[in-house]
């Protein structure tokens, strides 16, 4: 019997989210990220938590792994990049 695979939805990541992901991948603090891309430490913390929800992951460790994987995407992409689902 052949099993049908359900296609995974693609994620849309904004330019700001990509900048945030790249800095998370480098291990930077929310404070340092806020200085580099603008905003406050509190705003960056909220954006980090929103990314956790958006990416459907359960911990900051998984967010770091996702950031490392997605940070390899080119910096010069259209403002809303379609990314493949994260691998577990």
C-alpha cells in the first residue's frame, strides 16, 4: 500500500526576521541585536518569541538551530522569502 505524504506549508520570512535570525545564529544577545537592527531589547525579545511561534518550534535551542539553518540564505532576497519547512 502506498502512503501519500502531506506537503508541508512554506514559511514566509520578512527581511527583518531574516536579519534577526542571522544574528541569533551568531549567538548575539537581544540587546546587541536591538543596537544593530534597531528597536529596543524588549521588542527584539518579543520578535524572537514570535519567530518561535511562527516556526512552530518549542525552545530557544530549536530556534538557534533553525536560525543557523536559515541564516545561510542569501542576504539579498525579495522582502518576503518563501522558505522550505524546517527539518526536525
